[in-house]
């Protein structure tokens, strides 16, 4: 199966990446069912990237319907080590305006009424959640955003 080291999950409004070259569409079977859509593999500036539209390419899945475990499992099965998720969300900070690019270092998980783990059924794991965002990857993304010199 094709491989990619970097994965990108596009939220509302980000359903494809036109800049990808040598594109192939891959269906990935997982123990958690099908991902939100086929994964799109391609090359971006010489780097292999896997892209997935979080809500499906036609935005057919509600947030409560997202097969998040299948999405993550599919990315990992393609060799993804670094996963970037683009989302359109609100902020608790008044200075963060609509269309601002923000790279979080923390977040509040308010999801409810769905399975919240990959583990169970005899597999026990305790995951530290004090620092849920990779500082190195966040730094790379923040530097890339800063280099764009957006208004």
C-alpha cells in the first residue's frame, strides 16, 4: 500500500488539496469501519502527503457522525507520523478573529456520547493528555503560517 509521512485532515471548507501532484485515491479498511472518505495520496513540494476530508468530500457527515477512529487508523496504516488537522472552530480568546490562523497548544475536548478510545476489550492503556499537541510540529506549522505574511 502507498505510504505518506505527513497526514492532513481537512475540516469544513477543506475538501481537497489542489497543490498535490502524482495523486492517487486509496480506500483503507480498518477495524473501526470506513474512514470519512477515500484518502488522497500525493506529493507536495517533494514530500508524500495523505489527505482526508473529515466530513467527506461532499460534507455528508455531521461532527457527531465522524468515524474518528477509522480516520486515525487509516492514516497510521499509511505510515503517517505527523498529522495536521485543519478546522473551522470558535475561540475563547476575543483577539482571535474569523479567518485567523491559530496553532493551538491545548484544547478543550467537549465531545460526548461516542467512544473516546482505541483501547478496551482486554487492551488497557493510560494516555497522558497534559500536552496533547506535538510542540515540534506546532512550531513547524506556526513558522509556515508566519512565513505567509497573512493580513
